[in-house]
């Protein structure tokens, strides 16, 4: 794959990151903020994967996988917390 295609993809993902940040700022309730944070995590994962491909370094991809795992656990924990109404509810 030509490098300019990856660079165009990185620019597009960066613009999506800015748009996701605006969605996070404009979120009205907690559930929308949780979804927006999950969206931002997915976009950063995509950005790290593209950066890993572009530079040929595997540790960017390792960071993307670690972020994906942490994001999944955090989203599940936040959803359970919001569903039960508190940490002990």
C-alpha cells in the first residue's frame, strides 16, 4: 500500500478525533459521554494502527491492543456502574 494512502488515512482519522472531541464536549448526559469516550478510544486505536504500519514499528500496534483492552474494560465498568446506580447498588 502506498505511503500517501496511509498518510491520507491518518489525516482523516485525526479529523475524526477532533470531531469526537467536540461530541464529547457537547454531550448532555453521562451515557453520551461514555459512548463518546469509547468512540475516541476506537479512533486513537485506529490512529496507532496506522502509525504502526507507516513507521514499521510493532510497539505502536502493541499499544493499540493494550488500549483496546483497557477501553473495553472501562466501558463495561462504566456501564455496570451507571446501570446499578452506584458502586454498591
